[in-house]
């Protein structure tokens, strides 16, 4: 199951040449109009895009944090930190399939006015939003990595 979920997540890595405290300082300097960071524990942090992403973020109070990534920091030596970047599975994409599960029996039985194009509509919407999420996640990763290279 974990391997299947990895298909739907984005992963990358970067090396930072400096101490852990210098990394923390660089992240604070790198936080700008594009992202913000929050340390989860001493070797793991979350970085979140500041701009609204999607309807849940743009209608007033956000329901979700939006586009975010996680970094796990491991020290190779005193002057080099390795950051493994990743995203988590977007459970919002599954919500698109829930109505489809209830509509399939109705379409098969044929006792409804629901057209068969609905069977194509929901997977296409899921692919579209998955593509949009992935583009935003890649953009966030690039901005995050550029802030460490300065």
C-alpha cells in the first residue's frame, strides 16, 4: 500500500552546506511571500505555500493549509545537511470518486436520467486536479530549494 501511495507523492532531495543552525537561519531568511516553514521536531519541518490554492483556500477562512511539503534533515557531517523533501498523499482527490461509487449502480441499472458520460467526468476531474496539485507542489519545491542555495 505504501508503494502505491508513493506514486501519488512528490519526492526530491537537496544538500545544504552549513550547520543545522545555519540551515534554520537560512530558512527564516528564505521565508518570503512564497512560503513559510514550521519545525515539527528537531529534524523534520513543514513548508507551506503562502498563496491561496484552490477554492478551500480562497473563500475566506481556509479549511486546509493548501500546498505543502515536508523535509527530513539528516546531518552528513558538521557542515553538510541532507534534506529529503516529500509531499503527502492528497486525500482530497479521493473525494471526487465518492459520488461515482454511488452513481455506478444507478447508471448500470438504467433507472435514472444520469448519462454514462458521468463515468468519464469524475476520473477526468481527478486527473485534472491531480495535475494542478502536482504543478503547485513542484513550484513550491523549486522555490524552497532556491531559498537554500542563495
